[in-house]
C-alpha cells in the first residue's frame, strides 16, 4: 500500500488557511483575489482534481472526494462571505450618500390657467350639478336686447344703473350685462323650461381704477318654468353660495331693484374675512354683496315668448372678478387684464 | 338720503334699537349704508356687526345735562370764567373760556339757570382746538392756577357740528341731571334709495315703510294754520301749455314776510339731513321737500309783478325752444333744447322746471312776498335736461324719477305754513291749482294663488290686504282675491299682470324676504344639452396649461394703432371692419379688437423684462364689422406666443437654448394629438405678421385651421422685446372646434416584443421631412408601430444640397413575435421605396 498522497494534507491545510483568510475579508476586491487564489484554475483545489490521474490508484477516489468536499466548503463560505461583503458595501455606500435637501428642485415649466377661468369653472360646476347649463352670447349687442326687451326703455331712470359704451352705429352697444342672453335663450327655448347660466364679458363706461373696470365678467343665472318661486331662488342661490364659500356661511336677502326682475333682491354673505365683525373688505358692515337676483319681470317673460300668467322664473347675476377678489384677497381689479406673469402664476 | 332719527320720530313712534331700526329699513328696501351717531350709544353685539357705525356716543355716566347758576370772573384771566354748576348731584366750579357766557359774568346768581351739556372727568369727546375730529379724554389739569377736570361742551366737542365758538345753551326746560344722550342724543341713517322707490326720498316716505312693517300708525303732517291774507286767485295765474310735460302746477303766496335765520331746531335738522341752512324762506322749501319728497320752489313775488308790468303775474309752463337760454341761480347761463321744460311768465323764462330756479326771480334778503311753486313734471324731460346740462340738484333727482302730482298741493300747504311760521307774514287764502292731467292710479286684483305661484308661500287674502292697506292701498277682499286701489302717491304700480308683479314685490318686502322659506327647485328639468364649443375650449386650455403655457385674458377694447403694430407696414387690418365706440374712455380703448394676436403680443411685451421664458395663450373672440350686417361677427380665436429661454437655467442645469419654431410646432402637435385630430399637416405659408421663410399653415385634412411662425423681425421691432425671436400661432377656433371628434378609438397594446432599429437616409435638401416620414409609415404598414426622427445632419460628409435624416423605428406585431428576417425584409422594403420615389440613399456609417 502506498503512502497517503501529500495532496490530501495540502487540501486540508489549504482549506484551513483559506477559510481563516476569508473570515477577515471585508471588501469586494480582496474577495475576488481570494476566489482566484483558492478556487481559480491554478488553485490547490482545482489542481487536486487535475492531479487525480497521477495519484496512486487506491487513493484516487479519496483525493477526488476530499477535493470535492474542500471545494464545496470553500464555495459555500465564499457565497456567505460575499453576501456579508456586499451588505457591508451597501451599508457603507448608503451611509456616505447624502443630498442637500435644501437645494432647489428642478421645476418643469408649469403653465396655468387665468384666475377668472378657474373661478368661472367653479361657478359652472356648482350650477351644472343643479341642472344649469352654460349658454354664451355676443359681446356687441343691440340696444333692443341689452335694454328695451329687458324692460329698460330709453330715458328710463333705470338706465342710470349702467354707463354704456355706444357703437358708432345707431342702436348698437357693448353689452352692459349678460342679461340680453336671457332674451336670446328664452326665444330659442320657449316654451320649454330653462335652467341656464350666462357667462360673459361685459362693458361699462367707467374710469379704470383699483375698484372699477371698463370690462368685466358677469355670470347670470336664469330658471324659467311653470312652477318656480322666490323660495326656489333662495334655495338655489343659498346652495350655490354655501358651496362657493363654505357650508355654514350666513346669507341675507334684502330688497333691491332691477328693471328685469320683480321682486328683486341683493344677496349678501357674512364677511368671511372678519367673520362679520367689520373690516376694510366689508367696509365695516360685516356683509359682502355677492349677487343680485329676482323673479323674472312679466314683461321680460313676455318678450322672451313665455306667458307670464303661466310661467315664472328667477334670474341672478354675479361678478366673478369680485368673487375672486374676495376669495384671494386681490385688492386691485386691474390685475385681471394686466396679465403680469407674477400675478397669474399665483393661481 | 340722510334720515335723522329725531326728525323721523315726528311721523312714527319708534321703539327699536338703532341696529334693529337699520335692519328693518334695510329689509324693506331702504338699505342703511351707515349709521352716524350723535351721542346715542352704539347697539348690537360686539362680535357681529351688521352696520357701519360712525360718530361719537356720549357715555351716559360722563355726559350730563347740568345747570350753570352763576358765571364768575377768573381771578387771573380776563378771557376765562368760572361757572358755578350743578349736575343734579352736587355743585362744581367749572372753568370755561366760552365767549357766549361772558354776558353773564359777574351778574351774580342767575334768575334762570343756563342749561348746558356737561362732561365729567374721563369723558371721551372731540378736541375742540384741533382741526378735524380727534378724540381726547378729559383729564384733571390746572389752568392758571385753577384746577380743571370737567367741562361745558361746544357742538364740536360733542360731534354735533363744527361749531366751537361757544358752548351749547340748551332750552331752559332741559332736566338737570339726566344723561345728555337721553335728552338730545340722535343718529342719522344714510339710506340708499332704489330707483323705483323715489317716494321714499322723504321722511314721510321712510316712516310709511316703517309703519307698514311695524304696524305703528303713520302721522302724516298737514297744514293747520288758516290763511290770514287775501284770496290768491286775483294775485297769480297759471297757464300750462302741454299737460304731458306738466300735469299739475300749484301756487301759494305768503305776504309781508322777512327772511331770517331759521329756528335752531330747523337748522339742526337740515344740517343732519345734509343740507345747508340758508334763510327761513329757502329752508322752508328744503324742509318740506325732505319731509314730503315734493320739491318746492320759491319765487320773489315782487320781481314777477314787476316783470308783468305791475299786473297779476301769469306763470306759463312750456317746452324750451332750441337755443333758448336762462341764467340759473348758480349764475351760469344754460343753453336749452326742446326737451327742457321751462317755467316762464309773460316776460320770459324764470326757471328750469324741476331742476333749478333762475337767478332773476330768486328769493333774496330783500324779498317780502313769496310765490311758492309745487308742481309735477314729465320725468323723462327732467332727466334728459339734467344729464345734458350735467346739472344735478335735489329737485332734479326726485322729479327725474317721477313724483306723483297729488303731492303738490299737500307740500305747498305745508311750505306756506312753515314759511310763515319761520319768517312772519300772512298766507294768502287758497291755492292756484291747475291739474289738467291726473295720472291713473291703477286698481289691481291679486289672489292668494298669484302670490303663492311667485313667492312659494301661502299668504292669506286678509294678510295681503293688511300689508297693502298699511302702504295706503285701498283694499277690498273677496274670497281669495284682493282688489287694491293704488294710493295717489306713487307712480311705480302698473296695471294687469305687471301690476300684480308690482304688488307681489310690495307684499314680499313687507312680509319680509327672511320669512319666505328656502326651497329646492322642483320644477320640470329642461332638456339637457351639451355645450360642446365651451367644453372643447376648456379642454384646449387644460392641454395648453399642461404643456407649460400660461393663459391670459386681455382687454377686448383696443385701438387701431395698437393693432397696426402687430402687422408689417401697409398690411394692417381693414379699418372698415372695426367696431368703433362712439364714447371711448380713452383713445387707446376706442375699438373692439380685430386681432387676438395683437393682444397676446402686448402681454409678451409687458412680461419681456419680468420673465426669461415667455409662453402665453389666450382664447377669445375678435370683432369683425361687416357692412351689410347690423351686429358684428364675433369669431373665436386661439393665439399662442412664446419667446425667450426654453428652460430657466438652474444651479445644476445650465442654458438650454432659446425657444424656436419647433417648440411652438411641438406644442401645437401635442395639442392636436390630444384632441384626437387626424391628418394634421403643415405647409409653408405667408402671414402679414410673420417671417416669410418661417411660417406654416396648419391643415387638418383639407381644412385650414391656422398658422404658426416666427414673428417678422420688422414687426418685432414695433415692440419692446428683448433679443430672442418671438413665435406665434393663430388658430381659428370656428374652423378647429367642429373637427374635434366626439369619440375616438384606442389601439390595443401588443404583448409581443418590439424590434428596434435605426436607419439614416440621405435625401435632397428640398424634400420635406414629413413626406419622408409619411412614405416610411405607409410602407411599414401595421408592423411599423412607431417612427421617430432623431437626427438631421447636413455637412461635408454627405455633400452639398443634401440632408441626412435618421429615424428610430419600432417594429411590432399584435399577433406574433417579429423575427429578424421579417424586420430586415420590412426595412429593405422601406429603403427601396424611399430610393425609388425620393431618390434617397441609405446612409451606412
């Protein structure tokens, strides 16, 4: 019987040495060097396999078996160690990484909508849910539609309520309110019931100042049917105002005058700036005027093609710029059509 | 209109707090804009205010009615006095400098003590020595060795008037020791009068509304004094030429009077009501106007007699002739037209009817006989004249809105009485009353159902009648119906269905809007319709904002000059097509815009120095006057304008270059894609604002929807822009919106892997890129899922007059995996087609 081959001893020694070295390894690079050293082509283990043929015959199975065991042991330990090393490396990496969270972010070029588009949409949405649809009509109107058919004859004292821009053609004006749309929509729809809102740009001859503009949006509300009352008007408009401002805002309806409605009313909401205590926004009154409204005047119904003995309706009108000014504390109405990017970008 | 509380109480009993009264007035249609208190305490809760309060409230502990029993000299100062004063509790020595106390100085104990307004230490009042109204607190001090801690007040110190010459001497019957506010506190309500409630521009009118709400009786003043003079019939006559202009004219006469200052209480009331006291004659006319709402006019009777050559004057009312003139009492010569109504006599015009008297017949200090006019005028003529002459007056304000002729005789009677009472003299017997055209005071029938139908609340016939009766309607109830006769004091009630609406308003006001229950609409819902035009416009706005553009809304009023700037010289818009204002507020806002492009360029210009990246859009109408058309066309447009940096440089992202044609084209491409429009193409084009080589028209199918391009460098010079080029697009929404499909179909997503490949081909420079891509897509068919141009190269390596286009292609099938053989075959097919039809060469490096 031959002597036990030296390779078996070497394998055992190599295994001991390799494992103890491996246990010390912390980084990827020495780990790879270790792999080349102990599991590479020229390593003791791999050489052991290729030397089997040169071993005494009776030991050949044993050498193969031992070499295999050592190889498996080394590979298993390597895998385990590799996990530890990569975990350590990741931990180290994470620990070292840091951004300055206070540096500004890269903002995409954000566009935006004009504040009045936004406020009009809020108004449209609330009324849409109550069954009111949007009806638009023209800016340049006839005197007939803007005034006469709305129960405002020439030289009537009510005409003082509107300072009108006239066109160089007789009988043509820039609409002073969106009310002419009432006649247009009634004449289109009669005798069907109507629930519409009429938004649009209106014009009044005024000096432009922080408080007044020559051009302004208006939204009118019109409901016509056989069974529409002042109570319905209160309910609808209160519902609108509560949704626009907040659910428990106090409102009051007080008598007013418009030639195209009777009875007419002005709706005030409790000043939400000072909660009714009195401030500069409500001019110390605790109330903010928010819209005018009333029961459609029989003459207007008749002019629209509805029999005032059978039909009734209500109308209301509001200023979206005023609403924006209140909602966003805008103190100068000229901002709206001034289109300074520094203003527009805030919405 | 200013309503002094103390005066209002002449006509109705009021037991409401200031705030309750203001709320009641507001809820009846007389909106209280401000309450100015003179002594009376503020009311209402501290955490919720309903009305604006101004003025000074007198603390009832600190301001007392007191009596001065003796005025003694000051030992060291001639201009001061020491008053022995009793405040109802004990005696004080009070220092004053009031000149109106000097006459009593050193006269010993006064037989009749002087009643005064006494402010105790700590009282807060206005500083009489400072200009304006500045509050101060009375503190203990020493003046010339005499201790002073309280004072006797002037009107200014109490906030009654600006008077600070002396202290107020109250009536001798003022009760010593009571709070001053209880004795003479007052408040003035500033009330807004609605155009249809001009009858309430009067104290009686306001009291009538209060009476209707509170149920307290209205105390209507009437003349109680009998005439002591001769009959008026022989002393004056009236001739009305046109009853439509002048339905009634009433004259009364006071003889042998003498103008003097009105009694203090009259002056005080007029001042509180916002009018300046003049003399006892003028004050009487103003007083009665404020009381009744009927403006009166006083003529110097002797001037009229003189003008009539010593005979009986005849008043003639008529329309003015065009060009006629009159000097009004403000000493301005007025040029009149045929709409003006004149009060004349046989010698010519005397006054502008219903607006202002003439200078010549005005009452003066020497007037001894007054002819008093009360009349009624056609409100339209009065309005036309006062607006044409820019002449506003208290009379014109009332007559211009319509005063019922029935008020004339009542007011003249009251005027005569007050004038005689305050100026002496005797009232001539009777009135000259010419009343050719009494108005119809409608009889209106209204039912419980009528009211219910409009208001949504059931009010019984009895209650309806009660409300209307309190407003002085004469009512007749029969079953559910009420017949109401309009009282002869208002002109705002119509007949028939309009009269019903008028009465429903009266009922709602007095019943109170607050008491009408809030209900939800229960009526039939109208046919529901889409507003597609609006929906699509809003969608376009959303898409553009999402693409990084800011929406703007500009003035639709502009000027021809402003719009001309947006076009090359000689290529401006047709001036005939402008909608022009007859009465612009300024030349730069004198026409309606024809060009939305010009509006958006102005926004770019305005922001050029505010933002480095400009990207704006607007949607709105332009206005084109067509000669054969009464009203202009108002087509809607979309305009986009961009200029400046593509992105704002940041700390770790440096300059990314300036926005150019392709940025704008990309925005439009994305927009049209998101709108699901098919067959979009671009062709070189021309536009009077744009660079001739950098302009394209945009087609959807065969429909031209707009143009985009670089703003012409010469047009750019018309604006204050910075260096970067400006790119604009003008889209005709009338053309675009109808093309937007109501629905669109989606494409399935393939589960099979794509094959990606890049190819570069060389073509002649003048072959448009979109033609190459169209051919690639057409040839690739369904298997070519995507084509993207990623490089354009021109240069020596491919030779002059050529360009290289590099495309990234994605091959993908819905039903199988594309193998390399299949994709190669497809690629070769595409390349061969490009070679054949466009003379393209595959670039192989």
